[in-house]
């Protein structure tokens, strides 16, 4: 790695350096490949229960701590880069590129709020909730309070579906409609709600639902 650079190594080889040793009958690279295969990638490995990891042959508490620390360092490095480079978000593809590495592969539902200024630049990202396998409670008042605290001009809601399917539930639709109405009243528009699945995503804006909810509210006002 030092001779040719870390970029030349595979994920399994990099993880093997963190692990340092394997188990009886398998090398550190073999152990790393098994972890990535069984946990479906680095994002799921980062979210995995440490107790479950210690049950794997060759994974003691020290190795689990090393892996968790290395993945957390990578996550914090990305956060630092985002803080120093104000990124623009103009469509659901931008949201996917930004949030999929964080949310795709998690074993529980997690909901994040992206806050934008008038130029569609990110001014803050907040975790609204981390829930169970099927739900992650979000409260409109809490969401709007966070947006006001950061002096945001617009909001984007993002969450994952641990099931892997990106189609919105009835609860997802109801929450989005409620946030559109509440945000419009406070002149803090919700511009999109993106659901990240295992291999695809669903954007309420792309499907015309944000504007549909907005029109419904105007007709009922």
C-alpha cells in the first residue's frame, strides 16, 4: 500500500490491513472478503451490531473496535469535506450521490434532513431520527425548528428503506404532504423527499407529488 498507494487496493485488501490477522485456515484478506460479503458492503458493516460481529470466527472485540473506528474515521472525513465545500443540490440525483453512501445498506430506517440556502447550497445536514426495521418517526415541528435554527431557505427529506424497496408507504406519503403544507405556511418549502432503496430510489418531486400536494392545499384553503 505504501509503495503504490491505497487507491490501488481493493476494499477487502484495505479492510485486511485494519484487521491485521485472519483466523485459523484463512488470511486477513479472506476474513475481510467474508465480512464484506456477509454484511453487503461497508455501509452495512459500519451499522452492524458489534455483538453480532464478535460472533464471527476470527473477529474478537479488539478487531471489531478497529473496524468500527476505521469506518467512523472515514465517515467523519467525509463530513469535514462537506463542511468545507458547500455543495449544491438541484435534483434527486444530487441527493442520491450525497446520501446513498450514508443510508444504503443500513439495517434500520434512518431519516436525514438536508437544509439549503437560496442558492440551493447545503447549509446543514441533520439526523431527524433512527428507528426500527420499518419506521423512523419524524415530527414536522421538530423538522421546521431545525430548518429555522440554520436559517434555511428550503428543505429536503431523505430516508432509507432497509427492506431494499424504494416505493413510499402510506405513512411516507402522509408525512410528505404534511411537511409540504407546514413548510409553505412558514415559507420554508419542502422541495423533495427522497427514499433510498438497495438499488434504486424514489423522488416525490420527480413523480410530481410535491406539486400535487401543494395544489391540493391551495384548493382546500
